[in-house]
């Protein structure tokens, strides 16, 4: 026998602990590889509760919520007291929009440990999502007592209070959240938006600036700052913000619309027109944008283009005000038949406009008192500003 054989016998190998390796991979962020290891572990040991739980957790993180529910359910069939699995299952149901199931899972987790702040917080969010604001707020207060430094809880309380119609209290909650973490951008954005809604635009603008100092490419911050600057009459600052938002996301309709409004206020009508047209290209069914463009066309003296936009609005979303606006535009070109047609349509949509039409000097001068009276079947009194001579 040869003393040094060509083929060596392998040394005894140490079996791989797939569960342990899977957990390490998941913690390192390699979720797909972790999933493979959890499946390998389950092929060896089909009743490994931790393998089912960790697999469910990874599936939740990957966004495979239905599969996560299935894996976590199997874990709970083996160990019904695994609290973390109930929490993860509740979160999976919440992601699927199954809020009632989500709340049931959180209740089961809380029956195992009443004092877990994460579960209390998650149940509070779930109750908020189904409109049970008072119960949600009570739970969030409790979660805050259990974990006073958790910035998410103050943020959530602010949102619930806002939904309850308590903006001042919501503002205080969001402010407290920013004391805990001044760099919590989502809360700062909510704080700035709320200040703006309350009419405190200068303070809102300051908050948007703080947000953008931390994150210059924050889309919500740029749009919010643009809106506040626009309302404050800081049109160039508003334009700069909206244009920065467009560079970041060129399909953001609100950025094109905001830029158009700022350009219009700056007297840059051609550029404003181009911005409105781009917004309409992205959102062709938005009649408010079309009306803004129609108004700008009118201001620029392009009556035909304005009427074209107004006619498109009438076809999809007829309003008496738009019909009346068209009547005035047709009056500018002395088209009496078109004016009468538009007046008739306006009255059909809103008979209450008769008084307003009766006082419209443009229509009275063009059509005369008798023609309008006949169209509206009402008597038109002369105002102090309109004389019989002017009508003839």
C-alpha cells in the first residue's frame, strides 16, 4: 500500500448552520441570499420556528407581503407566543391594506407583552388609518410614555391631531418631534406644510429653508418653499424653487404650474405660457391649469387661443362662469350670436347668474337691454353706471 496516496480523504467538514448564516446575511443587507439560507434550513428542519419567522421578516423587507404573511403564519402555528411574529404579521397585513387583520395581530402581540412601545405605536398607526383617531391618540400617548425619545411617535401624534382638526396641538407635537431629532426631514416637512396652512408663511418659508439646507434635493421641500414664496409675493425665489424641482423631476406637474404662476407674476408671459403648456401636456385633463392658460392668453391679447382652451373646458367640465367668460371674449369681436349662445348656456347651468349678467356693461353695450332681457326672461334694471345712451 502506498504511504502517500494520490487521492486524499477529506477532513470531516463542519455542517453549515443555515439559520445563523441567513441572519448574518440579512443583517448585512443581503436579503435574497438570506432568504435562500432560510429555505435551506427549512428543507432540513421543516418545523424550525425561527427559520419561518426570519424568512417572513425578510419577505416583509423585500415587499413580498402576502408571502410574508404565509411564512409568519406557519411560525405562529408552531409557537403562538412568538410576539415578534405577531408584530411582523400585523405590519405585513397593514402593507396589504388589511387593517382589521393588522389590528388583531397587534392586539395578540400586546396580550403577550403590554408594555412593548413598538407594538403600541404600530397599533396606534393602524387605528389612525381606519379613522379611529381618539383611540389612536390614546395609544400614541402611551407609546410616548414608554419611549419618550422615539421621534416617530411625536410625528404620528401630530398627524392624528391634524386629522382631528386640532392644528395648534398638531404643531406642538411636530415641534416636539423636531426637538428630539432636528434632522427628521419628514417631520420638518409636515411642520412647514402645517405652518403654511395656518397662514404663517414666513415661518413656513424658514422651515423649508432649514429642510433644504440639510437636503438640497428634497422635492417636497422645493415645492413647499416655492408655494410659500409665491403666496408671499417673492416671485423670483418661488421660480428658483420650482425650477430646481423641475430639474430634479421634470414630470412633476405642480412644479411646472408653480413656475408658470411665478413667471406670470414676473411679467414673463411667453415663458409662463410654455410652463402652463408643459403642465397640461403632463396632465391634459386638469381644467384648472387649462383655465390659467386661457386667462393668460386673454391677458396677452390672444382671444382665439383663449377661446380654444375655454371651449375644451366646456366640453369636459362645463361651468356657468366659463360660459360667461367666453361670452365676454366673443363680445370683444362683436360676435352677438356667439355671445347670446354663451349667455344662454351660462343661465342654463346657473340661473342665479342673471343678476350678474344684468350688471355686465360689456354684454349690455353689445347686445342691448332688450336682447338680454329676452334671453334671460327677466327685467334688467339700469344701474347708476349704465345710461340709456350708452346702450343705444
